């Protein structure tokens, strides 16, 4: 059973994992370097544990100790009990859900490893917004995508905001980074995937006509909010596809567009 330790000093070194959670640049550097990520809220903490991530410690306000009692009893990691005020002083924000856990990262798989068994993958280019990353992973999990591949400049799916927005779905969908962009897209094609670039461009084929759900293997490429896919990524694609829209609307938020497109590529897909 984990040790329950009451802490009343915000500078206690044992709280190091939780300091400055609102400092995005600091956390983006620290967390991968130190091999950790932060899970926020009861459901997300539980889902991280169920997905096999090892807990380093928990930070709980008093009312959450009993709620998380079963997790505490099953873990050997230390549990730090603090007041809401101290939690805010340490993290930099009001911890509404009163429960945080520092989890140990797992080594990322190679893209080729994921492609061997996947049938439907999302390929993300240049998505730096953590909210959009979280929303896309949540849709990917809900709609049956098998994996997500990230360009080198994409945001970290395990950053606290991404994990929170995804409601822990980032733990359900395996992902890998493509080290050489867009050259590594050729390896995706060689693995038997049709590369479909999602774009509102007038030359793109409507999803209805492209019928991607009929393809044996599909890699759906999505670009960042506003800019969309780069010219290099578009040139690497096998086909450009678009979501048909009404009332003169020309595009959707990338999170919403991803959900619609994921449905289009997974509904009625061929069975193995």
C-alpha cells in the first residue's frame, strides 16, 4: 500500500513533479526529459493505470483521499496529501478535480511496428495545439482508428492538457512519431496504406465519392488549424479528400473535421 504523506510546504522537493504545471515551455522540456507525464482527475488517473502506466506519485486534496482509496491501496507510490491552497501554489492553478498523478512514460513504438497490424491510421502534421491533439485522440479512440502517427513538430499527446481533453483516450490509441517528414510517408505507403490528405481545396474529391471505407488500408492525413497540410505533405498524398459542407461553410475546426473523417474511413470498413 502507498504511503500517505501530509505536506504543508510548497517548496518540498518531493512535489517537484507537480511544480509549474501552467508553464507550457517548462513542462514540454521537463516531462519528456524526466520520463513523466501528469494525469489529472480521477477518471484519467484510473485510465492511465489501466493502460499500464506506472505511477510515480499522487497529489491529492483531502476530499479525494477516500475517492482514490482503492488506487492508493493497490499502489506502492507515495501519495502526498495537501490543502487546495497549497496545491494551487505548487501547480500554478486551481486544481478543480483535486487529484493529480505523476506517471512514468513508456518507450514509444516505432511507426513500422504499428503499421504492421493497423488498418486505419491518422497522420498528423504540425499540430501544436494540445487541445486539438486531445480532441483528435478522443475521436480516434471512439471511432475505431488503430493508430496515430505524428510529424516531428506535433505537440506531445501526454502533455496534461492533451490528456485531460482526451479524457484519457490518449492511453487507448497507440502512436508513434515519424522522424523524417514527409519522407517517412513513403514507408506508410509501402506498408500498403492509401495516403488520403484531408483538405478543403476545390480540387479535392468528396469523401462520398472517395469512399475511403472501402479501402483495405487508409492513412488519413490532417494538418494544423488554419494552415492545413503543407504543400510537401499534399504532394506526398495519393489523393486529396474533403468533407462536403453546406451553407457556404468552407472548413471545420481540425478536431471536428477529424471526427467526421474518422467516421468516414471506419464505417463499414472491410473485416480482416
